[in-house]
């Protein structure tokens, strides 16, 4: 019984810790930076002069999308000229250098750099629905920081970490490792939340520009964490991947001439020509748009409650701490769900949960007048209940991202050949993610311009959200059939009731030394038993 529980919650053998622990630390630092940046960039934009939650919709289309396209162009050129390791170091160095520059140079000079007079003139004759776009121009350094912070989540977490993990992990290992890698993400959020709260409260003690002081502390922390990413990545390549037990054979590697001819357009053709990649794109699009729509409505309500950036950032810090605890709990469950119930049920968990929470969140906003009398009986209001359900929805979206969504999404890349994994994944994780958010932002902008405010378009957002979740669910169902066909194995409901037997079979190919010791011990036991039977009593 204890062995079955251990195999369900911790299916890692001692010899595998040499690989799991460094990957755990690498993911920890990636997600730590991601959480800090998310907690900073949103209060920075939402509470800026003349800005609000509406500005996020404009930024996703006119900020993050152009930068994502630019990154894809630069990455495509550099990937044909320098090695993967050099490219990894270059990208990380660029990001952490910019964050340090923002905290110590750009933010202190914001009053000089921001064109407030020009923005006031624009706001005077443009429609009210375009005020969010004017705020993006008015606070352009904040907008640049927000766009690059969003790009860290896509480039850093989705592309660099998971791309590296897919290149160095086997399918058999991914079913046991990927959910446990996410423990690093949960602990990162658990540390990032209190770190954000501590520096936000410390900044309040400053007599002048408390938010600027907080930013300097946090940007320095991000820089140190970025250097740690470089150090751990070097250690894995130097001491882990050189171990024969952890080597992964290359799949259908392309020649140098073919590699040099591959461009962004050809990377996009991978998605259009392959139905398998199209289905992955459907899953990624579903998550990106759903979380984006739910998040922007929630942020609009939070701004009314926390107008001060330090207070807003501190609340997000508490929120991140809550999410980290939930993520840590679900991570241990998520890996077991994949191994026991199969990929399909694990991948469907995230959209179904977001659908249920979304019904509660948007229901209390749309039908607030009808529900006020009912919830008033319990001493609250429909708006408060909408905020509660919105917080639950966003918390589950973030914790399920690392426990169910990311591990199941990354598993489906592993059976692909090397070229499809690298170029196809880059196109999906960067372009599809940003195009999805930008497309959603475009609809939001159009609706805001027509109806004048974000609050007036909540019913339309709800309809689009539920439609996208339906598309997400159907993509998972069809993708499951193709994934099982590629891996040539299906995990039935009763599969892995005895994880030890399956793990031992896997380890026979992965660790020859361990297998020989086990075989020798079994043979010795059989011989000993045979000798006892043949032994005659001595008179």
C-alpha cells in the first residue's frame, strides 16, 4: 500500500534525482521571475496616469504582439548562426538587463520621458473608447515594460524552459517528471508572493516615490534570479546531460542546409500543414484567450478597490501566495491523474474548471440586479460575489497552468521529430499565444469603442469566452487520438495500479546497472531455493 502511494505521489527513483533536482531549480527561477513581473507590470499599467484595465487590451494587440513577431524574426536568424546554448544565454541576458535598466533609469525619468501634453491633446478629440490606447502612448515606458514582462512568460517559461525540457526528456520520463517539475513553480510563487509584499511594504517607508523604491528592490532580485538561471542551465549541460543514463537520441535531425533555409514563414507552415500541430494550437489558443478575457474583467474590478499601486501590488502578492499553495497541492495530484486516468482527462481538467468558475463569475456580473436580493439575504452583494468567483477563477487558471495545462501540453510535443518540436513549438508557443491574445484584444477594443466602457461589454465577453472553451475541449478530444497513435500506447483507466512494475521495466532500458543488480538478486534467490529442495538430511 505504501509503495503504491509513493509511486503515485513521488514516482522518482534515487538515480533520477541528479536530473530532476536541477530541472526543478531551473523552473523555480523561471517562474519566480514570471510571478514577480506579473505582479509588477499589471499594477504599473492599471494604476498609471490616465490608464486602467482597458489599456491591457490595447497593449496585448499593439505591444506584446509586435514584440513577439520581432522576437520570432530575430530568433529565426540567430538559431541558424549560433548554438542553442549561446542563444539561451543571449536571450536571458537581454531580458534581465532591460529589467535592471527600467528599475534604475527609465522609471526614475518617467516624468521626463512620458509625453503627457501630447497625450492630453489626443484624448481631447479622440472617442472615449480609445482612452486605453492613448494611455499606452502616454506611459510608453510602462507599456514597454509590460510587453517585455508578458514576453518573459512566453519566451522564458514556455519556449526556453519547456523547449529545453522536451529536448532532454523521454516520453516515459515526462509522464513522471513533468508534474513534479511544477513543484518548482509552486514554490517559486510561494516565495515570490511574500517577496513582493515585503518590498511593497518596505517601499512605503520611503519619503519620496515609494513605488520607485519598491521597483529597484524587485528589479535587483530579478537580475540575481536571472543569473541563477544561467548558472543552473550551465550545470545541467556540463554535468547532467553528459551522463549516459540521461542522454536522449536526436529525432530526424535536419542538415545544416535545410536548417538555414527554415524561416518564420516555414515555421508557420508546420502548423498549417500538420493537423496535429493545429490541434495543439487550438489548445494553446483556448487557454490564452480564456485566461486573458477572465483576467481583464477581474482587473477592472480590482482597480476600484486598490487605486494605489503599492496596495494593488501587495494584494497581488497575497493572491500569488494563495495560488502557490493550491498549485503545490494540485501538482502532486496532476501527475497521478495523467498516469492513472490518461492524458485526455488530465488535459480536460483545466477547461472544465474554468468553464464552471466562469459561469459563477460572469453570472453575478450580468445578472447582478436579479441576484442582489438573493445574495443580500447572506449579508453580501452580487458584485462582491463576482469578485470572489473572479478570484477563484483566476487562481485556478494559474495553479492549473503548472499542474495540468503545461505538463499535458508539453507531452504532446515529445513524439514529434526534432525540427517540428523546435520550429513548430516556437510558432505555437510564441506566435499563436500572442496572436490569440491580440485577436481577443482586438475584439475587446472594438466593443469598448462601440459601447464606451469595459463594464458594458461583459455579456459579449462571456459569450466569446464560453465559445472558446468549447473549441478548446474539442481540440483536446481530437488531439488525444493522434497523441496515442504516435506514442503507440494508451493508458487505460486501470493502468498503473502497480507503478513499481511499469517503472522497473522503464528503468531496465534507462539504467542498465540497476537492472543487472535486480536480475542478479532474483537469480540468486531462485538458486538458493532450488538448493534447499535438493538438500538431503544428514544422519
